[in-house]
């Protein structure tokens, strides 16, 4: 397949690594890197849909890459004095005090330690308000703060309601008004059906939670994801993209995401002290449900033992968020770099080396 785009001198190895990815792809992908405010890598190739080539402007569903976008909005609200990670959630959202959660701080919602990884009872996935109300009444699976486990979808319901309580507005509005419009980013949380987006496809053998072997906890994972990633109809539906799902529904380009993290990194969006707070370690350990090593700040993923953000010596201060099926977005702050890999071909984590190969090549180049 033809590789499109360009790299600055010295980044030829990144282009070679990207070429290998596209050559093996059944879908498409893009990789963007910014260094000190300017793009140094802009590459794309493959297909956005049957018979439709991937272009420079092709948008993709970010899945949990959305969480990094939301973490940025929440950091901005913190900088404005509207949120405090050490404050009790119930101060902002009184109903959340039910079922023994009266002392839970905001930090536990954002660092995946609150113990609410699924909604009881099952409710329509796209209904933010109903799911938030159910979670407010729900008893945690463990004493909040004592375990870490990825809250795949419930993170979004919790963050959405928290932001609504302190601002009166939907998170999709904040993404538009604080991030997308002021900086010209092709990024949306709540995407109209008229906006074209790459068609998602699962690679043969695609599956989630590849670290998990326990069948009883596998049933918990199935409840967490509610069949979303098993159904092409669900994840490709205009309703899913339009529902402002803060855990995984944002849509954007690789360039928009790389530039977003560049803006975060240099302090244009979040003051240095607030960013330092949001990107220090608030939780880490083995996921109590999925058996995967985790390390979180306040909504951001951090560099971890399995190399999510590149080789071990790439940047220990790396932060960002990955997405189901292979997306990887973030920054190496001490090296002045930000990056985004987007794709419409979902691969299982234990066999997907695409983003890791790109970050390894970037490490060598930079």
C-alpha cells in the first residue's frame, strides 16, 4: 500500500515502521508527532472504509483515547477552581454519598480506584444521566481506594456527571469550547451523523482483556463492555459516536490528538502545577479484574511496566491514554514530543505491536 505524508529529516525510521504497519493492514491508520510545537511526522495510509482511502483528514473513533481528552478538560476545570481532586465527590454531587461513598474523593473517581467498574442494573449504554444516577446509588465492589481496576465505561459516566454538577454543561460542550474551537482541532465528543468517520473493523481473533485468565472475572469484563467491541453495528453506529460518551466516544484525527498533547505539554491548556498534579502517580498495581499492570494519574495513563508509552528509557514522565484496538496518544514531556496513532483496525493487545513499534522508532529518531 502507498504511504502518504512526510517526515522531517532524522525521522525516516518512523516512516519505515509506519510503512510496515500499513503494508500488513486490512484497514487504515495515521501517525502524527509534534516536537516543540511543530509537526515532525505526519503519515497516513490504508483504507478508511471499503473503497475509501485514508486521507490526511480522516477521523477515527478514539475509544479510550477519549479519557485523555476528558482528563485535560477536568484539569482545566481544576485550574479554574471548580474541582479539587482531594475534595469529596459528594460535595459536588450529593447523591453520590449513598451506599458508603460519602467520603470518596474526586481523585478515586479519576484514578480508577473507586470500585464501580460496571453499572447495576444494566441500563442503556448511551444514557449518561441514567447510568450516573445508578452509579451514585451503587455500593462499590471494594473499599474505595484499596484496589485499582480499569473503569472502562463507568469512568465516562462518572466524569460526565461530575463536570455537569460543577459547570452545568455537558463534557462535549467543554471539548468544543475549551479545546477544539480555540485551537482548530478536528476533535469532537458528540459527533453529528453528517461528519464522516473511518469504519471500524475487528482483525481476526480480536478480543479484549488478553491478560485475564480467570473465567469468573471474565464475566465482569463482559458486563463492563456490554458487547460494544464485539459488534460492528454498535461501535460504528452514529448513535454511539453522537452520545457524548466520555469513556470512549470521541472522534478525531491523529494530528488533532498529537497537537492537543503538545498544547498540554507546554502549558497552554493546563498550568504547570495542575499538570504536575494530574500526571503524578495516584494509583498503580495489577488490575483487580483484568490482571494487567496499570498506572494512573488523574484520568491520564502514565508510563507503565509493559511499555505502553514506549521503551523504558523513552520518558519516565510520559502520560496520555491508549484506546481499544490499538490507538495510542500522549506526550514525552522531558523530550518535547507528543504523538498520536489512530487506526480503524482493532487488534488484540497481546498481538498488536503497531504503536509500540512506532514509539520505538520515534525513540531512536529523537
